[in-house]
C-alpha cells in the first residue's frame, strides 16, 4: 500500500465530501472528474455512488459504512437511496433524531463504536443489523467520534488527540490495529483529510512530508 496527496475543489478536505469503504465510495454528486479518476486509479475504487445525503454535501458526516453495510439517516431522499443501492450493500435507514451517522459511530467489519449521544435502543438495533459487537465512548472528550478515525483493511488510523486508553478501546471494539496520525499539516479530525482502501491511502494536499512518512511507516509496519 502507498500513500499520496489529493485535493477536491482545490481544498485538502477530501474526506469531508467523500467516503471510501473497501473498493466502494460515496462521493458528493458535484465532485470533479479529476478527483473521481484519482479514486479509481490510485485507490482502485470500483463503484462510486455520486450523491448527496439528505441534501447534505459533506456526505462522510451523514453515513457510516463497512464492506457489507451502509447506515444512513431517515432524511436520505429516494433518489439518493437509489444511488446507494447501486453499490450492492445492505442499507439501514435509521429513524432517529440523530442524522449525522458518520459522526456518531466508527465502524469496521467486526465491530462498531458508538458516540455516547446515540440512544441505547438505536445502537442495539444498528449493531443487530450489522451483526457485530459494539460499545460506547466519547473520544478525547468529543462526541462526534467519527471525525477522529478512519478504519481500513486490517488497520485504523486515529487522531493523535486520542489517549492510549481510547486507542486500546478502538482496537478492542473494531478488531483493528490503531495508528495515531495527523493530516493536512496538523489536522486532528483526520477523517476530513484521509481516504483509505485495501490498495492505498489518499490524504489532503496540505499533508506535510513528515505526516506522509508517519502514515507510510504505519503501512509498512502493518
């Protein structure tokens, strides 16, 4: 696996407007063709759903996904849902006052960590749908925990804001090895500037050489 820089609309926030899981992606419907080619060529993404979610452009905050499932808010529109269905995953529309499920959970193929804001009954229903173990936490005293980690194939990149206890919890729940990194010249909310597939890692254009080396080292150790 290799790591490279990318941008979208001349910004380094590639993970705000897109979410990659496995070799699939959900990307803002107005994303430039050059960015889509980058996903296909470097991350080897095969299927891309071009859509907003509930009318929201920052799609990564709205959905959670792993290799087999997509968790979406009840505000997802029918046309948007059809785009998601074309990816061939099972989709759960969660009836809830919460909408930004990408912020409220961190999901792997083997576990899910929910924010403490998620009601217990909703968490249980989602975990049952996914067929995985689950737990609850605020990470680094943030409830929008999804912005602090990027799960991948066998490993999970996490914000350097997380304590050692936070990282151990992520490893236990997600069944992934956790590496602490930053992107975009010190950005701690790493999901906003990072995308990962089984074939590589894309980071925002502002990511420094030292940050690239740290991510590359994690990939080599893995």
